[in-house]
């Protein structure tokens, strides 16, 4: 049986509003950081409705992957401050089944914009990357990350 706890807040709507406002502030701060990075580096990038920023570095001529496809990518991952985290040069190519693995949602979204043979740069704000917790290794909590990706193969 659940017992009533007199210490519980009476007005959950107020708590929800505060949490929503805090999250909006964090997203706005992340977007300002990304926009400053883009301006500082004189980049021409496009933003999706989810907040993913992308730029094609080389256009491919193959098909576009879809959820369920298995893709192979060459990649480099850096923090927005320039700290290098991971790359296929040292770790090998990455094979991903789109939509079915524990992969950043921003990377999945970005890969679906590419065609086979393309190279792109993606900037993933924390909510599209590793969120509040980071990856428990090289990517800290609430980190904005930059992916450089080449879409090598689609199955």
C-alpha cells in the first residue's frame, strides 16, 4: 500500500513549469554556444527543427539510408571546445543499424540526410548527443559534440 506523504508538493504543475523553463534555458544556452562556434569558424551550416546543425563537406552519389539500414561510417568526434574524443582512425570504422542501437539521436538524424559516399559535419547539442550524463568516458555531461562523418556503405 502506498501511504500518503505529507512532504510531497501539492502543486505538481508549478514544479513541471519550473523544470520546463530550466530545460528551455539550457537548450537556448546550447544554441548560443553553437551559433558562436559557427560564427567564429565562419561556417555555413543548416539547422534542423530538432536542433541538429549540419554541413555537407562532400556530396556522394549513392542512396540515402533509412531506419533499419545498416551503415558503415568513418568518423571523428570532438567536443565543441576542440578536445578530440574518438575517431575511426584509432578505433576502426563504425557499423550501425539505424534506429536499433544505442547511438546518438543526432547522428542517426544526420546520417539520414546523407547519401552514400558523402562527407558531413554535424554539431549535436547535448539533447541530441549524450545528454545530462555524458558517455562515462571521454564525453562529459551536457556536452555539445561535433561529428565529422563519411558514409561509406549502406545495407
